[in-house]
C-alpha cells in the first residue's frame, strides 16, 4: 500500500520518537547507577551496558530506515574495520541525515560514534540527557569577540575538550568530527569563497585537539565521503522515503606522527595540520564529482 508522503513521514517520525523514548528510560537509569557508585570496575561495566543500549536504539532506527525509506546504499571501504579499536572519523556534512547514515554503515563495525556537542544542547528534551548519559563530550565555544571582553577564559574551551577526551581512554570509541562545522549549502560556499565545488572550507581545530589529546591511542583515521545524488537530502525527505540513493566512501589510514602536536600553541604545527586537512578535502571534492558524474 502506497501512503501519501506526509502521512508516511509523520508515521515514521513517530516510530523514531517512540524508539528514542523507549531506550532513554533504561539508559538514564543505568547512567544514574553509574554516577552514584564511583568504582572504576563498576563504571567500566556500566559504560559497556550503556553502549549496548545505544546500539539497540540504532538497530531499531536502521530497521525503520530499511522498511520506511527503502533507500539504496552504495558503500565502499568498511570491510576491514574493528569494533574494538579507537577511531577519529572525519566526514563532510550536508544534512542531519548524515548522522543516521554514519550510524547505519558503522553499526557493530566500529565502536559507538560520539561527537562534540554544544553545552547548551544538554537541555534538549530526552536527547540532551541521553547524550550526557553516553558520555558525549559537551563543549563550550567562546567567540573571539567574547574572549576580547573576558581574556581570562582564553584556552578554557580547549581544556574542556582535552578533559572530555580523557574519558575515552578506557573503552574503545569512535570520535566523530565534521570539520566544515556546519551543513553545506551553495550559499554558504559562495559566502566563504570556498575553493571546493561540493564542500565548505574545513577547520582543523577539532581534529587538532582530539589528536593532541588522544593521538597516541587512536588506531586509525576514517575519511568519510557522503554523497546524495538527488536533490532530496533533508531529514523530512528521508522520513517520507524520498531519498532514493546514498553513496558512502570510507578511507582508512593510520595516525602519522606529524599529525600529533600542540594545536593551541604551535603555529607551525597548526599550519601543517590545516594544509593536511585541505589536501584531504581537495581529494574528497574530486571524489564527489566523480560519483555524481558516474551517476549521471
């Protein structure tokens, strides 16, 4: 039976919401138990249970996508991944659908994905508290203008990032980072005069801070390229089943010694890391052009 798009989208959204609410209850209970018993072995066991709960949530979301969206996935490069390793995941960013795509293709292939979240989002109903329970790193970013008014806060955001990464040293984790910092649009690309056709300019700060704090422990860097050949790429389009095809390319490589340094204070290292990321982005832009050309 073919349902109208809006009805299908609404029903699918209800399934996603119900799934999130259902798994949030045991998640928050386990997080509370973890907080009240400050024993390392107990907390380590709780972290594994919390990760298992989150994976069940993703499993139902993936099943919902397969049934409701019926999107064809073209995926390359996920064959030799290890769910017991530590990864830094770098991806282009075009839509909120990107997160669901990454959760789907990496399900039980690598550790549960965690990404940096603005501190204010802790108060987002249900999800904010769930992110807290799963030890997602909440960070506070200060603008240049704000730091000029309160110079004593300079470097505070970096210290928060460093402390957040310390939590990830006892259990395998995949740290997710969108170096563009925001979703791609042609208007944003033109406004920042990006040299790329399909991408915004990447920012090396998040990558530099994570590698500085955990570079000796991260096993591999995963370079992810996500391509939506059609015009539809919004979350609502996915709910309605209007995203017909998604291409994902995964490149894996080790963390080279020259990628680890003091991003906050070493100007030369900061310049080298930005150059490395720009090179990665040029290759990614070319890859997207080739995928789109092959589809046409």
